[in-house]
C-alpha cells in the first residue's frame, strides 16, 4: 500500500514520461496500459467508469489463488 501511494505521488509529480518503460510494461490482466490511461482520462473528466469484462476478473483471481496455494503447499514439503 505504501509503495502504491508513493508510486502514485511520484507519477503525479513527474508525469508519465518520468516512469521507466520497464514499469509500464507490467500490467495486470485483463487491464492493459491503454485501459489504465483511459480510466485516468475518465477520472480527470469525472466521467462514468470504464466497463470491464467481468468474467475475466474472477478467472484471474482464481489463477492467482492457485499460484499462492501451490507455493504455500510446496513450502511445506521437504526439503524445508
């Protein structure tokens, strides 16, 4: 949370040109950099929220949960 707040403040201070391209390449499926920019534009104009394809979000969350649980189970197995 602290890192997200610091990143948001740094991005607001230096603008998009100050963010390293490697960081911009990281996106959270199903959201892309273009959708995040469109969301920011709508927020600045106080427009309606962007519609997201809602079935993709539970699928992403299920995949993330599987990875987290598999990592936890793997850490319980030998060698510790």
